[in-house]
């Protein structure tokens, strides 16, 4: 798709994935409106583009339907990245998770329908699979989420498909598998790679909840952004598509790799009690993405980690030696 001159709205634009996507859309010549309530998002993630004439940031909440009706005027494509993102927090606050993810998404669909938005591309999650034993995870296999967060993402996928079937809206859900990269926040509820990088910089041991044999399909954010662009480019609708690296790694292997890349192998990896809602194994079958989106990951997990660490050290003036 030629994005030049297209009017695109990104929800959660000040967040990790939303900000990366926003930057790339602007590079491709799109006019972008970014909305975020800044509960998790950081305005500093957008600091380099706040003066860009093709970008407009509006603070607002996806639970406010009238706000959405106002900002959806003349929008061609919506990338819906805003979410209640923490699995542990969703267990503590299931009603808040449902309110943001389910009610907010329903608001977006209804407002988009009323304003004749051309297409909605939704950020779903591998958490919808839960503890289904089969590997790799395929889109049409049973979904048994084990957290309120997973339930909310599964519900939103269903709404995306229903609005396609009932109202003829163009919708696509991309099931993200453990995305990492620049602008990911180091907090107790962010991805393990961002947390561990913060600990490595502080010369602290890496903590694994469980025995370390949990496997994850860590996916570099630049690949995720490219897949989102391809989802707009291809004439597909009503689809749910896995988006991962297609190569699992255990948490112990990941920790050792991060320590090796940062030349901090003297730091220890310690193990703690497993956390509620954490899935043991998660690994994507990405054949559907290859077929429908012509998507192929460009970054191995090691290449993604190296690129991310170099960006982080430059951005925050950290004195790590990256191998």
C-alpha cells in the first residue's frame, strides 16, 4: 500500500508498539493521529515527532465513545494498539482489564462503523491460547486463556470477526507473540527483556519466575511493525493471524544470551516461584502470515536483542559493551 497522504489513526500511540508503528507510518508519508490516555504510554516516546506537521497527538481514552466519534472523522485506517497490557495486573483487576480491552474495543468498532473507516487492524495476543498443549500454536486450534487478559483479547478478536461478518467492516487481528524492542518500558509489568536489560545495566541478577524451561517466541518490534503495514497492504479481512519469530527460546537460554551479548556473564540467573497466569510454552506457527501477508521475519532473536541494546545504550547514554 502507498501510505502517502493516507489518514491513519493509532490508538495507544505513546505506548511501546504504537509509537514504533507511528514513526514508521510517518516515514512512509502518512498523516497520523495518535491517541493515548498516557496511563501506560509515555509522551517521551513521541518526542521526536511532536513537531511533525503530518502528526497530531490527542490525549484521550478509548472508553469515551463521543471522543472517538470526533477523532475518527476522515480516517482511512485504524491501528488499535491501546490496551490494558499486564497479565498479572489483569488477575488483580479483571474488571479494569475488561473495561479497557473489551468495552474500549467495542467503542472503536462502533465509532469506526459510524464514520466509515476503511479498515481496522487489531493488536491481539498469543495469551488467547493459554495452556493448550499443542505446539506450535496454530490460529484455528482451541483457545483456553488462563488470565482475564487472555479472555479479553479473545473476546476482542471475536468482536473483530463479528463486525466483519455482520457489518462488512474490514478487520484483521494480529496475534502478537512476546514483542520486544526500542521504547519498551522497564517496569514490573513490562516484557521480561526490558526488565532484564534494566537489571543488567544495574549489575543485578536476573530473576526467572519458575524453572526457566518456559519457552517463548520473542519477536522483534521492527518485524511486528512491518507485518502491520502488510496487513493494510493486502486485501484481507475477517482474519486472525499469528505474528511471531517462529523460533522458541527458553527463559534460561534467553537470560544467558542477554548476559553474553552485554558481556555481563558474571551476573547470576536466579529462580523464584511461578506466577499466576504465566503460560509454560508459547511458540507461533507463522505459515498463515507468510501466506496471506507475505511476511517473513527479518530479525533472529539474537539480532533483535543486539539492535535493541545498541539503541538503548545510545538513547540513554549507557556504557554497555554489546558483543
